[in-house]
C-alpha cells in the first residue's frame, strides 16, 4: 500500500446553516489522503498505473461547489465519490476546514475529518 495526499486545496464555497453563508460564501481548505497500491506505478513510471492527482482535485472542487449545510455532508460526498470513481483506492480520508467561521469568536478555522474504507 501507498499513500497519496493532496494538501491545502483552497476553495471559495457556500456551505453553512445560516442563510447569509449561502449568499456570501467563505474560504475553505481541503486535505485528501488516499491509500492505494503504488507498486505498479513505481515500477512502470506510467500515469495510467496510478491515481491521477488531477482527478482527485476535480472531485474535491466539484463537490465543494455543491452547497451543503454541514461540512460532514460534503466530506462524505467527497469520500464516496473517490471510492466510486477510482476502483484502486482502498481507503480515503478527507479534512474539510472552514476558515474564519462565524461562531462568535476569534477562531482561525473549524475542521472535520471523515474516513471511508472500500467494502
């Protein structure tokens, strides 16, 4: 097994329970870690033998563009879609962070982490 991690994918999205969050949006960061077999690609040096980072980034940005009330909901969608679209991925973990959340305090970010394992 090997690990591929995309770190600090930045998006401007419209998640949140407040009506204002859906209108004005805010900044988010996403980290995505997948576990997959990297032995073949390490030997062949061919992109077709590994998980394409571009595909992973596309999944994250497309799912972040769909409004959700909860970060948990968007994280679950990202994990499920990675497993559905990339059959060689065995495990996926995503961290979704809302930068400067409107929670009545000086908070840099709030982050949720969710993991899905292929069944």
